[in-house]
C-alpha cells in the first residue's frame, strides 16, 4: 500500500504532466498562422452598387493589411512556429503571402468593375 508521501508525489507528477502537455498543445496551436485567404471573384460582384464596391474594396484591403501584420516576427504564432516546428514558420509565411496576394487581386478586380460602371 502507498504511503501518503508516495501518493502525493504521484499526484504531483500527474498534474505537472497535464500542465506541461496543455502548455505544449497551446504553443503548438498558436504556431500556425492562418490569415484568411479571400476569394478573388465573388458570385455577385458585377451586381454590386458603387458604394458596395467601395466597401468590398476596403474589406479586401483590410484583409491584406491583417495578413501583412501577421508576418511580423513578434507575433505569437511566428514565435511558436520558429520554436516548436521550424518548417511551420515557412508554411505560415507562404499562407500569409497567399492571403495578401488574394486580397490584393480582389481589390484590383473590384476596382476594374468600379471603373466599368463609371463610379
């Protein structure tokens, strides 16, 4: 039969393993950057009014800015990726570049529609 000190030691080790596992899992999850990659072409883009087109362009530009903001090295997902899974850092940067490119292309697409409508 276990004595009380042995039991408390086992409980302590179990609790510490749980805390360490939880911390590791949290850092691993944070190590993945996932800015939203927008669709360049929307199904109703050509039917939008001039004001709606301007709003959509602003939203696309905001997505591009958020993606570029996620690229900074002081962000938790970049630090976690560099520490825990270095190839994850490269994957995150690729995702950020894709999100920025898609947002910029959407903005350009909407601007062309806006010009065709003489807005």
